[in-house]
C-alpha cells in the first residue's frame, strides 16, 4: 500500500492534503528555490515514553505534559493512543506532527477495514508502516519531529518497539524515548525480567516515571499507564505519584557547608 | 532547544457553565510603535464560532478568511450550524500544513448543539487541543500562575467574564506588546454578545495609579 501522505504543494498556500493530489517535489511559488517543509523546529513537545513487556502483555507509560520551550504550557496532553484493537502508540516530540501521524494511521486502519476480510493490522504491521512513514519524510529532509513507541499483543505474541524521526526502528523487551533512554533504560536493564506480573511491571514503570519527574525538567507529576493484553488496550486515567522531599540533607543542605548549594 | 518567541497580544478563551467567553487586548505593534491602539482581535468565523488571533496580523487574518470561506460553504452544504470542532480542525489544518510560512497562534471558541461551549487552542506548529480555557500571545506568559490559581470549572457568566477581563488587564500591565482596551465576546445557546472595557476602566494593580486631572497650574 503506497503511503500517500503529501499535499499538492504547488500552491504556495496549502488547502489541506486531502483536497488535492500528491506532489513529491513540492516547491513554494513565492520562492521556488525553497522546498516546502513541515517541522524544522518543534514547538509543543512531549517528553519521555516508557515501555516494558510483562507476563500478560505490554505496559507503556507517559506523562501528560505539553511543553512550549521551557514552559509547561499544557498539562493534559494525551500522548498514548490506541490504534486498532491490538496496538498502542506513544509519542515524544512535536505534538502537531503526532496528531498528523494519528490521522495517517486512522486512514490506514479504515482502508484496511474496507477490505472487509477479517484481517486486522497488528503491532508489527503498524511498526513497519510507521517506519516507512518516518523514513520517507526524513528522506525529504522534512521529518515528523517525533520518536514513536509502539506496543501490543496479537495472537499471543507480545510486541514492543520504537521508531525515531530519522526512521531508525528496533524492537526489544523494554524501550524508552527521550530522557527515559538515559534515566529509565538502565533501571530496566537491572530490574526487568520476563515473568513480571501486572503489579510488578506497574511498580517498575512508576519507579522510573518518578525518577524522570525528579530529573527531567519537562516532566510533570501527572501520568498515564496503558496496559495492552490479548483482550485489548486500556489506558488509565491520569494520576500523580507520591514524591519524597523530606530528607534531612534536603531541609538542611548547607549545615556545616555555608554558601554551598 | 531555544524557547519559541512569543507574539504581541494577549488572548484568552474560556468555557463557563453555559458557553464560552473570548477576550483580547487591542494593541497592534510594528516594532516598538503602536500601529493600532484599538484593534479587534476577535474575529467571527460563523454565527456561533469566533477566533482570537495572535502573532502576525496578516497571517492570522488570512487563516481566518480562508476558514470563514470554507465554513460558509460547509454550513450551506450541511444545512445547519457548523460545530466548533469543525472550525477548529480547519484552522488546525491550515496552521499545520503551512507551518513553515505562518506565525500565528489562534484560539477557536464557540457554542454548538453537540458539545455546548468549547474552546480549542491552536498554537504555533498546528497542534490542536480542546481545553477548558486557553491563553495565547506574548502576554499569556504572565498569566500561567494567575489562572492556575484563579480558574474554577463551571463558573457563572459574570465570574468568567470578570476573570477574563482581570487576566488581560494583568497581562497588559506587564507585557509591552499588549495594551489598549479589553474586548470580550460571549457565545452561548442564546446568541452572541460583545463587550468593551475601555483602558481607563480596567482594574488597577500593584504600583499603578488612578488617573486624575492634572495638578499643573499656570
């Protein structure tokens, strides 16, 4: 299925990509030497997404912050979305590009359903498709400014992987994006095992989300966890974690060391 | 990554119990000069949907004009009022598909039979988010803390309007790119009502003086 996500960019002002045909070589009428691009710098961004496989399926967590530079501008952004019956997609990076990717995936699911042949798209299919989408945009030097995480269970097979804005893609038993790569993955490597229960898996993700809240300036204490099993996708309501600040060293940091921080 | 630069203006869209209030300041600047001290930054898209414009005046006007044109046709085709979500989606599509050309943040708000009052923020980049209240423009930086504390869900019409006017007045007090008068539009099931708060009628805050006749005698 050829991916047809492009507007007719021969007009300087685009009327929306659904109204016109495709033109892979889009140039502005105003300045023909300049190709039309989407995101070159992100504006509204989401931070880390974390994912682990566990006994019955896959758990994926993300906070609900939409940052605007250094400001936490939006505090209720849903960065985890179900796709079809078996898959969940989470996004880091520019939210407008994520919303566009959701439109593209919506078209994919609907077009597939129209075949009316009881075939549904599972996580590996969505992963492969997203990889093509991201890589092709990257080749036009017009990337979707996202790292996407993708997990699910279909026919007993658990699946979890990432796709970056460059089109790099991989699968693993535990993955993270953004700051989570640096802070959460090492914890996963030490503490993850194959037979974790739902409770153990949730505790592990919450532990890592807490570290991210402490140490990632873009993170907020309001998160969602998605649980994908053979029975489908369930995303929790947003909730906040307990945090700990009452260490003696915190309340009296400079005792014996005046002037220090 | 640098923070994106903000745009002259303060705009607000806020849901209350029965509808929405849109509010804006009235200052348009070219560099340091105030080109228009009484602009109208709240623009009508349909009978029941309005948009607050911030950023480049030209860009926001052209987006509004296209969306008004599309919504006009759409209304004729479907035979009833367009929904706020449809209007916001059109604004979003134009903002997103042309993001490399445009510099405008918009707040789309109105009333329809499906959702009652709704407010959609469409900031730089073309993200679309439905929110109980949205702020925009350079002045909104000064309002995050204030509205975090002062906003309540399900306010009455009077309380919501007072809050919007107070918030814009606070932003005007600190933001050089915002000023002039406060204009508000209230949209609910019964219709649309415009209000005007002259610059000298706005509440006064810390370190501001009430005007009085000059003391100079000749």
